C-alpha cells in the first residue's frame, strides 16, 4: 500500500505543477470558462501535440522501464516491482520538472498573479485532482504477483489531461466565487446608493472607453473632486473594489468605465453604479467571438442608456453609423459631439496633429469657441476629448476651465503614446481594433522619415478575423515603408493583404516574438524615422508558447 500511496502523492504534485501554465491562461481569460475553451480551440495544434507526447511518454515509460529493470534485476519479485516503480517515479519527476521549469523560465508579458482568487482556484484544482487520483487507484489498483498493491496504468498519464482540468476546476470553484463576489457587489452598491449627492457617470463603447474616462476625469477635476478606476478596470468586481476601498465622502463625481463581452454585462454594471450620466464612445467590431455581430454589440452598449433615470442625460460621439442610430433611439436628454462642423452640440475644427500632440478649436452650437491643445495623438482620441468636453460643459464647467483641463490630459499608456527619441516610437500596443489601427496608421504616416510597423494583427474578431487582418495588411501597404509581423500563423492574412497591394516582400519580416521583432528595427529604419507598435498579444495568444 505504501508504494501506491507514494505514487499517488507524487502524481498529485506533478499534475498540479504541470497545470499552472493552464491556470495562468485561464486567469488571462479573466477566469471565463468559455474564453478559456476558445483559447484551447485556438491553440489546439500546440497543446494537443504536447498532450499526445505526454500520454505516449507515460505509457511507454510505464511499460518499458519495468521490463528493463526486470531484465537486469535478479532479486525477489517484490524488490523488482518496487525498484521498477521508483525508477518510473523518478523519470516522471525529472520529465515533468523539466517541462515546468522550461515554461517558468519563459518571459511573460503578464506573469500569473497569485491573487486570493487564484489561490482558491488552485486549492479546488488540487482537491479535484486528488479525487480523480483516488478513483483512479480504486478502479485500477490491484495486487501484483509479489503481493504489492499497484496500478494497472500509471497515474502520471493524467498529466496529459492538464489542459482540460482547469475547465472542471473552474466549474467547481464558480459557486464559491459567485458567493464572494455577491458580497463585494452588494457592499459597493449600498455605498453608492447612500450617496444621493454623487454624480455617477457610466462610459461604454467598443473602444475609447479608457481614454475617454481619463480625459473626462482630468477635465472635471477643474471643478469637482473625481474618483475613477485606474488602468482599464471595467468589470463588476473591479469597480466594486474601487468603490469599497476608495470612495470617500469628499468625492463629488464617480466615473465608471463599463466593459462587456456578453449581452447583459452592461446591465449588470448599471445595477451596481446606477449612473445618471451615460457616454457612448463608439460601436464597432470588437469581441465578435462572443457578441457574434456588431448589431449585438450596439444592443449591449445601449443597455447603459436604457438604465439612465428620467433626470439623467446621455452623450454620444457621432460616427455617422451605429452611434448615431443609438442617439436617435434614446428617449432621455441627449447630446451629440462630432469632428468638424455639423449637427452637433459640440465639435472640433481646424485639427492639427504632429509630434507635439494635437491642436483644435472647440466649438458649441451656442456659438462659443476656444483653442485647445493636448499631448494626445490621433483623430479618435480628439473625438474622445470632445465627447468629454461636451459632458463637462453640461455639468457646469466654463469653456476656459475645459480648455485648461484638455491641456492637462496625459496620454494613456500603450494607446497611441508617443515616446520621442532617436526614433519616434508610437506605442499603440493595447487591445487594437480595426478603427484604432487605421487611425494609428494615419498618425504614423504623418510623421517625417520612413515608417515601420510592428504588429501581431487583430484578435477576437470572430469568423471575420482573417478578413479584418487582410484589410489591415492593405492599409499597412499604403502607409508604411516596412513591416515586422509577429506570429507567422496569425499574421498570414496581413502578409497576403500587403502583397496584394504590391508591397515589396523584402521589406517584410515575420518573427515569432516581440523581442525578436525589436532586435530588427534598425534593419529597416534609422534616426529620425518612426515606428508604430500596433497591438501586443497577451501570453494566451502567443504562438511560440509551449503548452505544458
């Protein structure tokens, strides 16, 4: 019995160690099991291959090593069995240990975070594996000819199941997380409901949410004391944490960025915040893997407007398409911002964009106007700023206060962030989308010298992902002098789009990692030229990642 228990204990440790990589991928998918399942399907050619190798190695070692020991060992049968199993055990400690160490040594853009939630998930996972191993031993355990209790099939073969085990563990842990989250949610909800004097603002859109949030917070801070979430926090639990830990009696405005991957996500957030002001920044092909269509995206974003009270108001950044349709549909007080003169409540004219940032004249339908300057780059960033200015005007700020606030807006990290130097580096690495990528290329094209783009392409575009990347390739051909594509498989449509436009293939380099791409920048451009980093895929999209 001691030998069987030892094997089970070793297998328990090895399987849990081998699962950490997959737990990390689940964390990068925001613990969403459907997202993790899509990750497995997206990377099946990689993890499935390693799964087959693991299973084959386990079975071959289980058969071959005992045979090898018995051919050289002439002692008692029981001693031969013990030695055989100990050698198999040592082999798998080395085999799995080497795989885990190799994975641990790889550079990570965002290493696994051992948060309280991850620790709970790992505990549930360990318990799940323990139950599986116990059933394995119960079903496959037997006494061999020497009288020792062993298993027909080695438990180490379960290492091959590591990619799918997080699905089971995540499902089992979900009731625990739901209970914990409900407590945080209700506490934050109660805290907000008690603040009848607080101006509560919700911001949503396919893109531009974070930039608009920080722009609005900066402008409103000229008159109010503002609380908003840091970075791109836009989930119920993220916002609940901000409210519970940071909302003070002195705050006069709370701005909530509201993200969504599924229908109903915005409704859940409005039930937490109960906003009186709603901003729609954009509607477009984002997260189509879960939404399916842009019309569903628009319907989900409109949940914010439907949740506004009768005395609230909504502000829309006109796009001549979906956002304008939402504006027409809204029944509450509504305002519209735009770019260039039109049927807007506020708009920007005489826009200049360069290495200094952006300059424009802000105008209102009431005839007011003022010159503004900001460090932000890109037409879509100016659109976000104008939308923020419109809301600030409605909340009582003067045009002078608004212009001062615009001048204080800082670029959001990795969102068309200009890093001047020997080369003009434009960092647009965060969560790229078709509209933003096109605008980033326009900004790049406006810089002097030669233009280089480094990109892995667009993701989460659903069934039309290849189509969007092909179009991105055509746009790159029209705007750039050279391109470095990160990820041979995913960027193939980009390459095809570039070649279709007659782009010189010698000016295209395909690599497997961003670090490798950075080493080749000087092969294409030199001092005074410009390089655009467009999107940077997280580790769960990394084509070069070994899966266990």
